[in-house]
C-alpha cells in the first residue's frame, strides 16, 4: 500500500519559515493536525532554513508532534541535526535525505538502527548535477544498499529516493525517473522507494496537472512513499483512483470511503448554504 507523507511544514516556504522562527507552536500543531485529518500517515518536518536554530527547533517540536500521534519524516542536509532528531524521538521516525557519502552515512547508521528508524537514501550522482541515466542511478543505489547491509541495516528500513529533476531543466526528467523506479523495484524488491512527486512540475504553470498524472504513473511503477501536499484534493483523488484501478485498494475500501466522505462534505456545504440563505431572507 502506498504511504502518503504530508509536506506542508517545510521551511523552504517563507510563510512557514517565519512561523518557525517565531516558534509558533499553535500554527505548527494546526498544520500537522490538518494534514493528518486529510489522510497523511507521516508528517514531513524540514527546518533546514532555520540554520543554527534548526536543532533547538527540532528539540522542542518533535516531542510535541509525537504527542499528536503523528509519525514523522525529518528532512535535512545537516546530518548532525538528523542525529539529534533521532535521539530526541520517542517513536521510530524516517530521516534523510542523505546522498551516498560514507562519512555521513556512518555518522548516522548506528543511531538509526538503535532507534528502529528508516533512512532516505538520496540517489544522486555527485559528479554531475545534470541529467543521469537510470543505469547510473542503479549502480549508485547498489553501492549504497550494499554498504548499509554490510553495516547491519535491514532492507525494509531503506527508502531509495531516485531524485526527480524538474521538467523545466530537462524534458526527459519524468521518463528518467519512471525508468529508474522500475529498475529499482526489479533489482531491489524488498527495498522501499520514496519521492516528492510535485518536484517534476516545479516552475511550470498548472503544476497540479502534471503532478496528478505523474503520481498515477509513479504508483503504477511501484512508488511506496509519496511526499505531497495532502490538502490538494485533485492530487489525492489521483492517488486513490489509481490505487483502485491497479488492484492495490482491497475491495475498493479507500475509494468508496473517499467518495462517501466527499459526498457528505458536499451535502453539508449545501445545507450550510441553504441555512444561510434562509437567514439572509429574514
């Protein structure tokens, strides 16, 4: 079953960064709760833009979010912040994304295993920031997985992130990602995959159109964890419908539940509107 990760608490967003800098706990709680109610199984927390305040922020916010009952994905390029996050957390979390750098991986791996956490392995060619082939990505992934397994990590605790480059940079990016994902699922069937699908449409108009079609293709190729804005109804519709079509929604439970809830929400809106009109007529 595909797992949905809500990504609204990202310090790359200026509004969110401002609230994080002000340590607006109520805002952060509310954003997390809304995403959980919208169907996010995990909440992604990215405080990288706080710079030197990143670790103090995580130290205060992680326990608060765990009390809400949310599972957490902590994202940072700062491995020291990731290690602090692991040590602070009371429940198993996901941390990353860490590129294939032995020093960075070994700095984290013992704590990851001790805390029963998962690692997002960013599959990126450090020698080239431009387009790469699925075959190159496969070689990097193989080296990465081999090192993690040699250190004692379990396959099911590894999440491969085949980096998505925007179509604006390379019109082949979507195809390259899907081909890479297919190779990963064939060669490493026990290893999970994870990606922020919306990155493909970055900088383009009507991003939701590209994202909603792209997510269907990615799910069909076996993508396990989808990082997304769970408040985008069209995107969630695409995920639920695709899961039903390809047989990953047992007895159409998720699809029928979504349709039922959507119908109830529309009926409530209509009733509220009717009540308001009656009041206005008096």
